[in-house]
C-alpha cells in the first residue's frame, strides 16, 4: 500500500470512530427525554 493510501485510511478510520465517540459523548451529556414524545402516534404511522 502506498503512503497516500495509508494516510487516507487513517483519516477515514478517525472520521468514523471519532464521529461515533462524539455521538456517545453528546448522548451522555444530553440524554433523550422519553416524556417529550407524544402520547399518540400520528395517524399516518
């Protein structure tokens, strides 16, 4: 594998895993409130 391919691979891996880590941190800081969901579903659902 060339150096450019390895660099792009590392950037792609960091992007995916970094996004996952940031999403988990965000959910821990601001958990979803189940009480905010409507009691009844929309008729089309």
